[in-house]
């Protein structure tokens, strides 16, 4: 009887250990799947960037023009309907800051390029998130033929912006340099 009672004590502990290990394996599998998805997205973005670079190089070879010389459809002149607005509607800057605070793990807003902690009371720019740059929005609006009101509504969408230090925003280093536009 001693061996059986000893085994009856060991089996539940072993089952608990097995359940814990199974749970840990499941969590590790989930983390690995997410890492693979991120790697796939990174590879897809690299492919898009390479394709864009090849397309631009091919155009320069064929025509002798590049994006800087008016050869890109994104750099042409657009009707005044799509000119850059002089500012943002009341409350948009506050919403952008609040979203950045809410999205920060420690509640501190950081410049996306330098990771420097920012203060709402210090100068900061409304930086376009990658894929939402003004030139892309302008081209998309012209292609869709939308009116000025809709253009301004889209321009004032806080989800397209994040706080940036003026030096980071004006350096254009954090921009998506492809023609991919993630807005409407």
C-alpha cells in the first residue's frame, strides 16, 4: 500500500508540472509566431523599398529624371484644394499628445527618432507617422478627387501624427521614403 499512496501523491504533482510546461510552451509558441509575423512584415517592407529603388533607378536611366527633377507623380503641382493647411483644428495637438502619453508604457512621451523624453510645455512638432507624410496625402487626395473639406478632415486626423522634436521632424529621417500611403 505504501508504493501506491506514494505514487498517488507524485502523479498530481507531475500533472501540475506538465500543465505548467504545456502553458509555457504555448506562450513561447505565441511569442515565436509573433516574431515570425514581424520578420515577414520587415521582409515585405524591404522588398517594397528595393522595388521602389529599382523603379526609380530604371526611370533615371530611361528619362534622365528622378523624383527631384519633377519626374515623380508625388512632386507635381496640385490644385489649391490640396495645398498645405496653415495649421490644425482646435484640440488636434492636444489629442496627439494625449494619444502618445496613453500609448507610452511609462506615460512619458518620447521623440520617435532620438527616444528623448519630451515635455508638452517645450516646443514640439506634429510629426507625420511613417506612411502618412503630407506629400503622400496630397497625392492621394488629388488621385481620389476629394474636396477641400474632406482633405482638411483627413489632414486633422490625430491618428496620422505623433509628437516629434522639431529637429527630428525637420530632418525627415523618420519618414517612410517609399510611395506607400497608409491613409484613406
